[in-house]
């Protein structure tokens, strides 16, 4: 018997576009579908950000309607 065991859903991941802060002193990043402008600035330190990709869990942004 497996008391306390729950059926865990498989975590779906995919290569995701993200924006990473260019500042060496900041580790902030934001998903492309959650960015605030076409070319976002860092929400933490206000530095420029650059686009890259990471393999992340899939999260949809219901607030974005394109």
C-alpha cells in the first residue's frame, strides 16, 4: 500500500523565450509572454535585458491576448 502517495501530474516543459538582465549584479529574468514592453527593462534594477531561451515548465499568460 502507498499511503500518502498522490498521483503526480507530469510537468510539461519546453524551450521558452526569456529576457535576462544584462547587469552582472542582477539575476533577474522574465518570460517573453510576461514582458511589459517590446524590449523590457529589468523590473529589479532597471538595466537593459537581452533575449535568450531556457527549458522551463509551460505557463500560459491569460492576460495576454495577441
